[in-house]
C-alpha cells in the first residue's frame, strides 16, 4: 500500500514523539515550510525533541489528566536535584548536597539522592508534597508535626548560578589574558574570533549605554554594569538550552533578580550626590507642594524604591514568561492525544513550529533584557550623579 503525504507525516510525527527526531525534523521542515534543512537547524530541532524527554510519558487516558499549570511550575521552579530526563518510568537526575539544621536532629549533610526523587524520607527529613512548604525540605518531629529546618542546601538554581559564574569568569579572564600578553605589540593588537566578538559587545555597551547615561564619572561604574550585563545575558542563553548544563531558570527566579536590583539600589543611593538627595526631599517645585503637606517629597521618596522594584519584576517576568510559553506549547502535543490522530498530528506540527519560533524570539529577548537592565541601571546611576546648576554652567 502506498502512503500519501499525510500518512507519511503522521508516521514521522509518531516516530519523533518516540525519541527518534531526525526523520520528522527534516521531513516536516521540508514539506510544510519549504526550508532547505541545514545542519544548524537540525541540531536545534533535535535539542527540542530531546527536551521532550523531560516530560513524563502519558497514555491517551492519562493525557486528559495532565495538569499543565503544575507541570510548568515544576519545570520553572527550583529543586533539590537536577533532573535530566526520564527513560520509561526511571528519572535520570544529578543529586545535589543537602545541608540542613533540624530542631531535633541538628546538622545533617547528605545527598538529595537519599530522597529518591521525593518519594522517601531520610533521617526525619523529607520533601513536602503539599501545603505551605510544598517542594521544600521539612522535618517531621517526634510529635508528628512538620516544620521547616534551617536549609542551606545547594539547589538546582544555586548550582546553576555557581556553574555559570565560573564559566563566565573563565571566558572573561581568557579574553583579558589575550590583551595582557599583547601589551606593547601593536602589530598583534587586533583580536579575532571570539575575543573580537566580546570586544565589540563591550564597546557597544560602554559607548552606547554607559557613557551617555552616566556622564563623566562613567569609568567608576563601568565594571559593575558590564558584570551585570554579561551575567544576565549568559544565564538567559544558558536557560534556553533544555539539556544539562542548561535548563535552569536562574534569571527567571525572583530571588536572583531581587539581588541584582538591590545592588543597583545600593549603588544609586550610597554614591548619590547631595544635589540628588536635595531633589528628593526638597525638589524645585512650588512651595505649596512641599509644605505643609510634603506631596512631592513623598512621591520622590516612593520613586527611590519603585525604580529597583521595576528592575526586579521586569527581568523576572519576561524570562519566566518565555519559559512558560515554550513549556505550554510543548504540552499541546500531549493534551491533544485524546482528540484523534489527525488533530494530534496537526497540533504536534503546530507546537513544534511555534516552539522553534518562540525559542528564536527568546534568543533576542535574552539580549534585550540584559541590555534594558544595564541601561536602566546606568540611567538611575546617572540621575544620582546630578550636580548643582552653577557647577553644570
């Protein structure tokens, strides 16, 4: 029996969903989009399909019970182990160190593998499956009460933060070492390849953002702003890779963005000039707006705290939303299983194409969010360096 185009595509989609992605990727991209499949596109598509391995396999009956909200929150949230994939019913993950101080058992250090993916307890400690402490380590006391111990464990996001920071430091020191070795050698002063790319990015940020926003004192704050820029963009890009060592939601974690915004807040207000504080508590507005009711000073004071809050929420929300959209589109494949082969095939194709498109958009968003955070931090720092009018003249 000869197979028409639809039946061939249907078979290839099923093959792709059973972890054999190469045939479906090439066929779908060629048939539906008219693309000439290049190696780079095939590699990105294969990574996408292997990322499906991080989802548990669902039968047609189970697919209707798939809790998309819970699945997305589980993937973008933190954890005590680094889940890689699942083969059948066997999860593959990297265990991380658990460091806790309990009320009754004192200090305990052990591997997260002792929890057996959250299904068992160890020395009175377990991972809560519900309630206020869901997903967190709890200690079960002799009375049966569950309480939170002092938790200093190295979680997935913390481990990813350390790992990405080490890699980033190595890359930057590698570039710096290149310039150090070529001091006094003008004939070899022009870099190439990766080093040239890093130099181009640094110069574009310094000349296009830091200098115009801060002014004559820009050199004092350039190291901090460049560090923030590269930290954010590197973790944004690493978070788009669905397989280890990528996949962690570092910049989509509000604790991380809160600390970054706090750094900017401290720099702005510690190194702000006297004129900056004068414009907050005694701005140049009509007197009736300042006394007897300090309307404008109150508004300016609120602005001191809303600026870093905006920095924190903007980065957190944009990165988290990008991950959630990709996961939601992938879930479409499993949610439409019960609707029949034709519907499931069509939605699978749509899901794959849209996921690849959103991933490409996320590459742009990764740069934009790092750029915007750096630019706004530079703007806030520049506003705090205001000088008296007679000095300006």
